[in-house]
C-alpha cells in the first residue's frame, strides 16, 4: 500500500511532471486529433462525425473501416497529379530559398558582430504585417496593370504587359517570398557558429577561398541546410493561401483540393484521406531528417 | 646564402642557411592595440625556434602573420629570400599546426591528412602513399578511417601534426602544440614531437607559454613581452645569462636582490643590497652608484649550519618551508630583511645541508660566478 502511494507521489514529483507536460500536450493536441482524422478518412459520408467514431450497434465497440476514399484517390489521376505538382512546387520553392538564403545567411553571419542583430531584425520584419496582406500586396505588383508591368511599359521595355499573375511564376514568387525567412534563420544560426579556424586550416593547406567554401563551409553547415529545407518544404506542400491568391486555377496544389473537399463538397472522409496521404508524403523527408540527426547524435556519443 | 646581419647568438655553426627573415614587423589592432611591436628575427634552416612569453604578449599574432592569416601593419617577411608579406595564406609554402588542432570534423583522419595534398593536384596513388607514410610516422595507421571526434586528445594532436607535415612545408608553425594535453602526456609528447620533426627535417617556429617546453624542444628561443622580444638566444644562454629582470623572472625560478653598485672594476663588481654584499667575479657594463638587480638561481645556492668565511655572498635566515620534489628539495629561507630566499638542493647530496628542518637557523652561500647583474 505504502509502496503504491509512493509511486503515485513520484509520478507527480517535479521531474516527471515536467517531462509529462509535453507528452500530454502532444497526445491531446496532435496524436488524438490525428487519429480522429484517420478514422474519418476511413468512414463513409454518413458515418463521418466525431460522435459516430465508434460503432456500438452490435452492443460492443467496433470500428468499421471503409477504404473507398483511398481507393478513389489512387484511381483518380487528378489527385496523383496534384500531389506530384505540390511536391514539385514545394521542391522548387525549397531550392530557390536555399539558393537565395544561403548567401544571405552566410554574409549575415560574417557581418560585423554589432550589426548582426539589426540584420536579423530585418529578416523578421515582414512578420510584423499580416501574412494575407503581404501575399495580397504581391497581387498588386504582378497583375497585368500592376506596378511592375506599368513601370516596364512606361519605360518602353515592352508594349504588352507580361502575364505574371496566376501562373507558376507568381505562385513560386509568393512561396519563396513567404518561406525565405524560415530558410535563412536556421542557416544563419548554423553558419554563425562555424569555427573560423576550419577556414584558416583549409587556407593554410593551400585551398583557395572558393574551394574552401565548397569543401568546408557547405559540408559543415549540412545540419542548417537540412533544417532550413525541411522548414520550407513541409509547409510548402500543403500551402493553401498562396496558391489560392497568386496561383490561379492552373497551378495544382493539394491544399486547395483539401479545401474544396471540405468546404465545397463537404466530403469529410475524402478530405481527411487527402490530408492523411499528404502527411505520409511529408513523413518521408521527416524520417530522413530524423535519421540524419540521430546519426549525428550517435556519432557525437561515440566520441 | 647566409647573411650575417644578426648577431647569431648561440648558433652552433655560423654556416647555417637562413630560411625566414622578419624585418621590423608590427601589428596594430583597431588602431590602438599594439599586439606585435617592431619585431625582427632570422630563423635558420633546420632549427626549432621557440617563441616564449606570457599570455597576450603577441605570440599567436606573430605566428598568424607568418601563416598569412593577419596582414602586418608594418614590416616585411621573407621566406628563402622571397618577399611573402603580401602572399595569401593558401599560396605560402608554410603549414601551421593549430592550437586547437582545427581538424575537419566531417572528414576522416585519412581525408584530413590528404586534404592539402589533393589541393595540389597530386596524383591519387602518390597521395595515398604520402598519407600512409604520414600515418606511419605518427603511429596512427589503424585510425585512418576514424573521424576526429572519435580520437583522444593526444591522437588528435598527432593527426594535426601529420596533416601539417604532409605537404612537406618549408616552414612549420606550431601554436601551443601541446596546450590541450595534460602534464604527463605533454612531457612524453614533447620528445616524440621533436623526434618526428627531426626525422622530417622541417624548420619550425614553435609558440609556447611554458618555459620548460621551450627549453626541451627549441634549439633557440625568443622571450617575448608586450609585443617585442626581450631576448633571443639558445635556451642555456637565456637561462644562465638573462639580460633583464623580466627575462630572469620569466625563465625558471630566481632569487632577485635589489642593490647598488659599490665597486666597479674591470674584473669584478660588488653590489650592496639589504641582504648582503654581492661579490661578482666579472666586470659588467655599469657604474658605481647604479641601481641594479642581482639574479641568483636557487640551484646555485648552498646551505650550511656554519657561518661561511668572508664578507661576501652569504646570508643568514630561518628555514620556513621545505618543498620536496623527488629529485630535489627546495628550502625557503626567511632573511632578516624579510626576503624569502629559495635554495634548491639535489636530493642525493642533501646530507650536505646537514639535515635542516623547519625553524632551523641556516646560512645560504654561493659562488662569485653564481649571479647575474641586471641593469634593466
Ligand atoms: N583580432 C584582434 N583584435 C584586437 N586585438 C587582438 C586581436 N587578436 C589579438 N589581439 C590582442 O593582441 C594581443 C596579443 O594577442 P595574441 O593572441 O598574439 O597573444 P598570445 O601571446 O598568443 O597569448 P596566449 O598565450 O594567451 O595565446 C592581446 O592583447 C590581444 O588582446
Ligand atoms: Mg596564443
């Protein structure tokens, strides 16, 4: 008796409590909702509600699983195409963000120490205005009679406006613009910790600055590159607002399909199935990242 | 080739060939911090030159200018008669072994050593051959596939050495090469390091703040303070004949008396200090009435219970401390003036000091040639 009372007390003693809080948070706000979505995706239209989650009709709890939504996704070429297209845009966004963000982060990390906080501030400055507003502002820049086209025409560079809005171009610009800070911040954090002595050692061994960059700086910032790429790639796949506002009807992205299933067709099982497949798509790069990080960790532990 | 421009203090042979010449080099940081102040130096082929000095005296800065990581504010650097002052680091035939090793963490031991060779466009088979040879030299052959963090401190140190030697540099720079090792490992590694360096036959400039390390490893040393050289010479000379109070104080243990020259003759001088009258058996560059320091090494002080004969070079005191070191024992003698005089006795001859113990009265005495008179 005393024994069990002790374990009970132990459970609520400080350490366990603190470790427990994130678990409670995760289970109640991530794992359980996810399971609910999974269950809904395996239901029919009629049974797709939280109260119908478990079937009591036989007198005991049972789950009726219905795979028709998944079958439909797999059989309809449009879904497959949309998923591929989402991955394509997410990849393009990630690559462009990396190409712009890396030099950006590099020079930020090399800037005089006292101006670095200011530069960091400037990176985060866009977050001070609403995301929607900023995306909408791009519209006024990119439309046919928008600022860019008007300026180019009045300068005589061309006579006809270029159709930039509602194209893959406008979509990509919006995505890159929105997600660039998420690439720069982890890269900056990583590069500012890069020990300058490695660069000196490379120079000492006869490596030109450019070669040193590829042979030393880039490999040593791999963790930052991976973190930044994940932070851009994962939310990019499911992005809804940017394709909706800037992408037009010919850019296919899964976020918009999701929206349509939920709010236009009211087909919750289908929408949930689309979401679950998207999560699976995201899990692949996540798993790779995890493996890389645990490899790193076990390398360190072996030291 | 040898230009006899400098006084070649302590050179075993004047025939030595000059490799590195530094002329009036200075480094001023941020317009105010004088890290290195008008230093000139010649290093000869095949020697291990030690740069010795306290923390912040500018040793690393001087070395980094040689490597090409810092541009001198003033002055010139010549390597084998060629002006390399403005040559970027990656074009200098000089390699450096870093204080913290700076081994590339993402590359294996093998790749670390091969790194510099690959940049030279050396054929693959030659690279492999050279790397194997370097690994053999530092006895790390079986560690080749490991990453640096999987090695012990001493092993990392040897990889760093192998990496800096792999390109066969004309000049090897070592910044506190043993700084990260514990004391016992340091002592064995010192000799090992000297062995390897001599095997390869590379000229070295070695930075250290440990005077024992400089003494055991270097064939010539410079004692540095506040950015300039106090004294340059071979370790014996610097130890036996320091040219200033600072050097005497920095190198080894010393008893320092402050006094005034009374007699100044060509063949001897006498100095009166609070503790005693010193009779120095050789002439010095000074004059009567001059304020000087008299430096006396503890191992040159003898102890006895009987009062020494004569009026010079002895003092009476009370034993207040006996420190046993194994091979020798150091006695601390408190003199009437309040000064604590250290005397070091070899333990096999300890019976000569008549079994002195705490609280005993004792006389310390020393020979006419035991002291160095310091005018600055
Ligand atoms: N980048 C720098 N900017 C400004 N001052 C510097 C810089 N690097 C070194 N200094 C200053 O120059 C002086 C000499 O530094 P240096 O690193 O050469 O000393 P050191 O002799 O190697 O000392 P230690 O034995 O502690 O390594 C110090 O006063 C140091 O503060
Ligand atoms: Mg230093």
